[in-house]
C-alpha cells in the first residue's frame, strides 16, 4: 500500500505530461477563458540557424501547450480569491474583491499628486484659450474630471500601505482652484458629491476602474445643478422619475492584466416609464468631421427643452450617453480615447464649428492630469488656431475619412 501511494503522484504527473503532449501535438486547445494581455510567441520559422529555431520552438511550446490556459487561469484565480494578490503590474487587490490601479500614467502613487506650478499655469492657459474659442461660436464650455476609483474607495479597501490623506486636493481640484476667480462658470467639481454618495452605494465597479452608470448619474446631477446656476436659460430638462436596476458588465481593464474573465454589476437609472424617450438616428453631416479613431454616439429627444450638447472625453463618457440623451434635445457623445496625439484630434474644432451645440462638455478621468510624456495628458493640447485666438479652422486633417 505504501509503495502504491509513493508511485501515485509520479504516475499522475507522468500521465498528465503525456496527455498534455498528445493534446498539444494534435492541436487541441480549450476555449479561451483567459487573456494574458501580451503578445504570445509566434510559430517557429526556419532561418538556417539551429539555435534560433530551437529557441523559437521552445518559446512557442511554452505559450501554446494544450493545458496552459486552464493552469494560468487556476493560478491567477487562486492568487486573487485566496490571497488578495496578483502578479499583474500596476494592480492592487484590496478587500472584498476590490481592485485598484497603481502607478498609472508613469506615476508612483495612487493618491492625489501635487502638480507643479508650471503645469497648472499651462493647463489654466489652455482652458482659457479653449473657452474663448468656443464663446466666439456661442458655445458654453464645461470641464468635468471624474475622480479615480482610488480617490473614492481606496482608503476603504486597499491595504494600509497604500492609504493616503483624503483631505489633500486632487489634481483636478488644484486646477479648479487656479481657475476659480477666472471662469467658475466653466468648471464642475464633482469629487465631494461622489464621495458622499459613495457612503451608501457602490458607484464604481469592483473589478474595473470605471464608474458605474449610477456613479455617472451622480456626476450628471452636479453638472445639471451647475448649468442651472450659471446658465439658467439653457438648463437641461429634469431627468424623469426612475428606478435603479442591476446591469451586468464584463470589464476588461483589470481582467486582461490579471488574466481573469471578470463579471461585474452596477446600478443603472431606468426611467419609471420603462423605456427611454430618446432615439438614436443617423447623425447629421458634421459627424464626418469627428477625429479618426473616435467613437460617436448621437441621440435626439423631442420631449425635452431644445438644448444641444457635445460631450467629449475618454471612456468615462460612455456611461453618460444615455443620461444626456434623456435630458437634452440633441446629444453627441464622442470618446476620444483612440485618436492621434495631434491637437486637432484632441480638440476637434471642425466638428464643434459645424455642430454648434449649446454646451461643449469635456469629461475625463482625473488620472489624465499627469506630468509625464506619452500619458495622453489633458487639457494641454489645443490646435494652433485655438492657441493664437484665430477664427481659422485647422482640424480638417481628421475630417471626412
């Protein structure tokens, strides 16, 4: 009996190796349940060099043996579920399954960062220039930075080693302070309202950096109140009576980095009537002027006050589109995440000059305010015509593709 037990483990291991080798040779692969978020080794190609070829074969087998994905998934799942940990860079696993991003945008801290005076002055000047350009066309500018998930929930769920002083002003609050005496009508602070609302609701996904639609709705309420205060004649219609319903979501940001197929849930405000009152028709001709790589969501609503809005920014705009559609007569939401670094794409003047909305709303997550190269920093990118105050439209480089 003792001899049999001693032989059991090596026998099982040997059988597993033989099975894995056979499955690999016949080309069997399990369904894709994990994305390792990297470029996998390519099939080996003979180049008249035995050493190089053997290395390519070894790399390809390492990345493509039959049982690799189930083993990777099991390992990553054990780290996350049992040890609140991960091998993924830039990720911190907190309590109760909450996941946070660290060291994004080339920074080493997840808490508020003190921006340099030069950066703040540059951001201030860029927004002043942008506001002046828009005002010439009868467009009001509103700037809204969504707090990072860490700024709202970090100290509640992250390990103590990552805690920070929540009383410090965040990056956007530093920019807002610099602009408070210059253009208070154009800046919409939302952090404190979201912080308060987060005491009773989960306004961000547990396994993704984005706000839920309920979190976006809290930000919208601050935006609507801000418009009513400074532009009462152009206030959006009230959002109709609504109920909160659970919405399933399959996030990819942290899931891809951690090699886990997460599923998450969030609350969504649904009009009590049971259906949205806006429609999604084909957008007008000016839709051809949006930058290449951007994503446009256009809606019309004949049941509300005739106020048109353009919402531009990163992926945080996606969850705001349905909310805007319900309260504005026209809403053009443009996700600029994947446009080029050309200033004409970052601030699409040709599109805005053709559309002429009542409001141009710029909504970005706060981590966009980062002093590093290659971070997609905002709002430090205006076209030359905007910087000079010229009326010339120079952003047609992106148009009509």
